[in-house]
C-alpha cells in the first residue's frame, strides 16, 4: 500500500467515525417530516402531523366534555410545516405537547364575534379616538343573536319593539310616538373559526346577555327593600338611574311599580358593550315657558321684587325627531315647520329694586337658602327635559338637560345676578356661571362656540339672553345643561335637583 492509498484509508476512517459519533442526528438519506412552529419559533420536528393532532385531541377530553364538542385542535398560533431534511432528531408527540400546553391555548370549533367600539372625538384637541375592538367567542351563533335581541329589548319596551318589527305600529292621530328605526351602531362581524379555550366562551344566552349589559358575568349587588322604599329612591341611594334599575329588574314595569318590604332587587351599573339606537318620531303638546321682563325701581331696595304682570305659559304642538342610545336620550331635534301654536304665552313683568342696603347680606352670604317652586324662570325656548338630575352609569348627572330648541337658540338667565365664570371646561364645554341674587348659583353648559354673550362681572336680569344652545364638551346632542348649586359649582358648592324649583 503506497502512501497515497494510506492517506485515503485514514480519511475514510475519520469521516466514518465522525458520522457515527459527532453527527448522530444527521441521516445518510433525507426523510419527510413536519416542523412545528409556535409564533414563528421552531419547537422541533415530528414524524406525523396527523398523529400529533390526534394526540392533542385525546389529551383534551376534559375540554370536550366541558363544551360538548367532538374535537380539540392545535393552537391558532401553531404552524405545522412539511419539510424534507437529513436531520433525524425527531421529537415525540408528548414532547411537543408539553412544550405548548402551558404557553398557548388549544382551540375548538366555534364562532368569533368582532365588535368595534364607537369612535369618540376629543373636544379639546379635535382628534378622533378610535373605538376599541373586542372579540366574543360562542359555540353557537344563535346564542349571540338571541343575546343581542334580549339586550335590545332591555332598552326598548317589548311591545313597542314587536310592533316595530311586525310593522303594526298605530299611526299618530294627534299626539303620540312611533319608532322610525332600531339598529346597532357598532360594526359587528361573525365568523366561523377555531376559538381559543383559554378565553371566555359563552354557551348560554343568559351569560352573554349579562355581559353585553354589564360588561361582566359576575353577580351584581343586591338590595333588600325596606318599608316605604320607592324605585326612584332605591335607585338614587344606590347610585344608579331608574332606567338602570328597571333593566336590572325587568319584572318591574316602571318607576311607579310597588315594592314589598323584604323583596330583594338587583343593583347593577350598566356598561353596555353595544350601542342600541332607537330613533323616534314624536308629536306632543309642549308648554312654551313665558319670558320675564324686569323693570328697575331705584327707590326700592335690592331685595324688593313685585310681579306687576303674572306670566302664563303657552302651549305648542311640536314634532320632534328623538334619538336614544341604550335608553338614554342623546338627541332631540324639533321640526319648526310642523309646530302648531295652541296658546300664546303671556310675558311676566317683574319690578325689582336697585337701591343697595348695607345689611342685605349676612357675612357675605345669603343666610338659609330655601327651595321654592316657581322661583326661577325657564332658561330655554323649549321645555323637553331629555335627561334629569340623578345617577347615570355610575356617574352623578348634576343637572337637568333641556333639548329640542335647536342649535344656537337663546338661553335665558333664570334669575337676575352677576356672572362669576364664563369660559370652557373639558366636560361642560362653553359655559356661563351666574351667582343669582337669591343666593343660588346656576351653570349653563354646552353652549355653542361663540355663543357666550356675557363675561365675568356682568350684571344680568331675569329672562335676559346670555348665550346660545350648542353641543360643546361631553355632549351627544344639542342641549342645555342647567345646574343649580348652593355654592360655586365644583368649588365647594352642592348640586341640587333643578326640578325642585319648577
């Protein structure tokens, strides 16, 4: 054997040793396998995709029994890719299963419901904030559609809904309401897909309806009715609106329903996951509040006030387009051309003294303030109260909303006084605050841009135009927010229910 032949033999021996020691995972012949990726990261290779999927299905009997399904699938983030390789370090089905079971979710057949939240506009910056997208998982599409229908009927009387749906609404004769439209404002899509078992999966209409109304499936608070309780008192004392109380307790027809001592009711703050819109055509007789003209008498002191001519309210038959979202009135638009005057209002004429008196104020205050009905004039040319004083979705609505007069319509001072604030707040938008001569403060909010006609320090008379109705700040429609306070609003004062003065 010559030297060249010896070298070749040695090389063959070295290569053979290498293949049998240091390269044990390399096969001499390529083979077909399946590489498993989780979120793009390789977990290894397996011999058979089918056997791996069958292994997962067998290991998930508990899930199959819980949801009454026949098969459990791999996670949505898992990819099994066929490849040809020399590598022969094949993992067992159990090894790959153990790698993914605690970090990813297996899936079952079902439906993915995609709900897009509504966009909102920041009044301060003018920028639009995109609504959040949420996903709801159900096994049966009917569970979702039935739950949506039940949610809709929580905000719209079932009889009214059925008449609308069946096209059996009665025509308006003189006054009345008909529903023009009912719809869900959110964009909703339903797609059949593999759904993850580590997410909430709704299997009953009851659970999903509860979630769509309250944003949770947890039990709501309970309250035991005491002797003398009324629905309005129970609702207010538990920081919910009457409407929320009735939604949470559908057995009660309205706020005048009788309560029995010992009766247990549900107290739930609504957090609807969808926006149910009801658009109504309304014809009604509405009082037109009389205006007040003030005459000054320099010979009388400032606490002198005499009604020279009594005012009388008028009466109009008005037609309105009213929009409600989840039972809350968000927009009232009057149709002036359809307004019929039934009675012309009579102007009130009041004589007030202007002569100062040193001891009129007591220590800079007004003594004990007494709430008296009729002591304030009406602040708008229309009288539709779209939202009253009280709790609304966990937040106290500290005033009364008046709507239907139209954008830019006149806002009147409810009593003579001095302007203490005139500006913009993120929530109230354009607003004016007046310290009235009877000691109460009033805030007039959501005025239109450029519609604050009075500045700090200005004196105003009862019935004087101080601004125009608008939609600035946190306002879903054109309206006036009237708040009446015992002191400066938001700065030590206490909000009162304006309805107590009218």
